[in-house]
C-alpha cells in the first residue's frame, strides 16, 4: 500500500473514492461542508433523511454527486465525541478500510482534518492512520492453497491543506516504515516452527543487511557460544536438534564515537517447556515465543528505512526448547557468561536463561541504554491482559521515556515494581540464583533474575507475553507489537 499527501481542492480532486467523516448529531466539519456546498447540499440531505446518523464506524457510499470529480463519496461516522480516543479512531479507520477493500478503483483519498484525536496533532493523527491502514491490509496466506483475493486498492492519499503538508508527509514516511517493521515481525511470528528456527532468523537478519545500507550482521554458532561461556543459553538449546544462534546486528547511523542504543530479543523459536513439559492444548502458539527477537528485527527494518541518525545494536538469543535424552533437567546447575551460577528448577523458565547471557554479551558495546523484549511470563497476561506490555528496569528515566513513547505510538506499556524485596524469592541453596521464584509476582521475579545481569547497564525489560500475538480463533496471529513503541523511542532519541 502506497500513501501520499494531497492538498487539492475538493472540486478538482480526481479519485476513485473520497472519504469524509460525519459526526453524530453535530454540524458538518470544514472538509465535509465544502463538499456538501459543491454537491448542492447532497450530504445535508442524506443526514436530514436519516440515511446516516454518524454513529462511530457507520458507513454510507454515495455516487454521482454533482460538481465533483471524485467517482464516489464514502461517508464514515465518527460518533458523538468531539475528540476521539486512539481506539475510537482505529474503529473509524477499520470501518473505512473494510469498505475500500470491497470497492473497485486502485486509489482513495481520506479527508481526516475534520477528526480530532485526543492528545494528537495533525502529524500524530496522520501517522496513526497510516500505521493502522497499512497494518489492516496485512495478509499471511503463504501456506494457503487458495490465496486471498487481491485488493484493487493500491494508493491512499491524505487530504490536507498546504500548511500541514510537511507534517503529514513526515507522518507518512514514519508510519510506512513502522508498518513495514510490523509486517516483518508478524511474518516471522506467523511462520511455522519447522521453518522458522534459529538459522532461519539468522538468514533473515543477513537479508535485512543486504537490503539496507549501514547494517552489519554477525552470527555466533554453538562453538562460539561455548567459548564465550554462555552456559545458560546453551542449556536451553541442548535438547534440540536445531542448533542455537546468537545474532548480532550493528547499525551505524551516527558518528562511530556515539554510544549505541541496544535491543535484546528473546528468540525461542519453539517452546515445549523442555523436560518441564507444557500442556498440549494451545502448544502450537509457542511458535510465537520468538516474537521478542522478531520485534527487534522489525524495529531495525523501520530504523533502516528511515535511516535514523543513531547507532543501534541488536542481540537476538535464538534457540529451540525441546525435551530429549540430552535436554537440561530440573535441578541442573549451569554457569552463565557473567560467572554467576543458576539452579534450573523449571526448564520452562528458559527465556531468562538465554537473555541473561545475551545481556552480559551486550555490555561490550557500552550502550547508552539496553531494552530487552521477551514473551517472558504468563503472569504478565494475568496482570495486564492482552492490551498492555509489562515494563520493569533499573533506570527510572529510561522507563519514563518508554512509557511516554508507548502513549505516543498507541502501543502502551505499564511499569511494575522491581523492589529488592522480591529478590529473595530467587534464593537457591545450591547456586547463586534459582531460575524461578514461585507463583507470586512471576513477572517481577523474572525481571529480578535479569536484573542480576544488568547492574552495569541502563536497562529496561519489556514483557510482551500478552501483546505479541492474538490467541485462538480466526484472528490468531502475531501483532507486530512492540515495534511502534520501540521505533517511537528511537525516533525521539534521534531527534527526527
């Protein structure tokens, strides 16, 4: 889908479909009123007859209106509120796209200046629109014998005046890049685990480097991980025939002397739980346990498309967690790259084991800040549901930046405490630390485990177990989150 900015007057605008918004029980907005005047009161007549009330998400298609070069007009209800929440705006956009997909013609023009979205200026509204519409056009039918019917709609223009044109163009550029990053993340998440294994993720990272300048990729194999002393990482992988990989991405968008930001992603390409085997029901969704790593790749794609003037490092800890005669057992003790020893009480708490070594590894880049992203705990879903990602860390300023970025990107997180009081739940009589702390505060104790390995870092942890994919039913699939949050954070750091 291609997005454009257009500042043409309604009477000269040539488009297959012009989309206008109508408020419920409120006067026509400026853009709709201009069209109504040109069309000799056609919109007013529709409202007067009661053909449309303007209820949020309601649509009505009009054709053959006088004095317009647009082939048809699509009216979309924006509801009673003067100012829409981002969720309400998404409802409006979803209804719009649903109709446009069914129509002929390869283009449409959206007049959104009559819509006010809470806490968003014209740029913010336009960027949210681009991300939502592009993401709404996402289809994953690679393994279907019968492919989805092609949609004729290829171009969407955002209609605005010249004073806003530069802001809208910036919104389009950034929104398209974020949507492209989300699409990559969703593609990788939705792939079956027999195809999307650690080596495949490494190949995807290399492909990304071939397609974009400024990115270098290094892939560390099993032998190199042994030489680095990554005993925790290797313990997770040793039950699988699929070899682990540590994938290191390095983007140079600023001076070499500038410290990079770092993203660390959990890449468990399939998680059976290991010897601590998960229940069979719904286990197919454990292919999504690599969505943390996938979101790092998606964020890199967005950054690369925008060529942001920052330095960025990505470290993806990729392995498959399987039960076998060679698998790690509950009660095993391993030595991490940091030298700390871990008693593995539950092999299904494997994400923190690959991440702890990856977080130690990332120290060598001397990053300004490190954010790890992981589908880490089911407890986070109990705490925050599927709407909000969990956020913990050791740097209050960093966490406030991420919370703010989440609000701006409509990809929210919520901070949970990381008090020292919780650390005692990880005490082990035989090793420096146990890998689980029991049922109470499971998300917090998982982060407490990671905190033992981040004392030299400005660090934040995003638990996306509830937000990285949608479970069950016809809508099952990866969401692409938290690519919008992470990209927004990096946009703000780069000053673009």
